[in-house]
């Protein structure tokens, strides 16, 4: 992601991960399994770095925010599929959210 003037823009279209774990060779020895896991996590790390993501949080799902991404410039990007689940008591937080796409918001 890049901030261009007052808009946060996706530099690439998407990151999509299919459950590769199901396709891993379950009969492989532990060394081969470690290589499979290392390969997958390395790809995931590189993709997240390409989007400037330094961390994420998923423990706000019950509050209506199942995913929050932390960017290297201090901004956060949040996936909020149903804004009504965000408590009205959090009105300051809701006002700070800037919509960038369907269900996606960022905060300076």
C-alpha cells in the first residue's frame, strides 16, 4: 500500500492464500515438512512486506473488526465487514476510520 496525497492505494491487486497445508505430503519426513512450512511462511512474509505490513491483529473479531493490519508508516488498515457491529460507544473511533474500499478502512 502507498499513501498518495490523502488516499491509501493498493500497489498490487491482492494477496490470496489457499490452504496449501492440506496439499502437503503428510507422509513426508519432518525435514521435508519443515522445508514446506519454511517455504510457505517465507512467501507470506515477503508478500506482507510488499504491502508494508509489519504486523496484524485478529482479536477484535467479536467487536466487529476481524482483521487489523499495521503498516510500517504507523497507519492501520482494518477489515470491517459490518460497521454496525462497531459499538456506538466507539463513535470517535468510527469517525477516525477512512473508507478505502468495500469493508476496508484506514486510520492515520
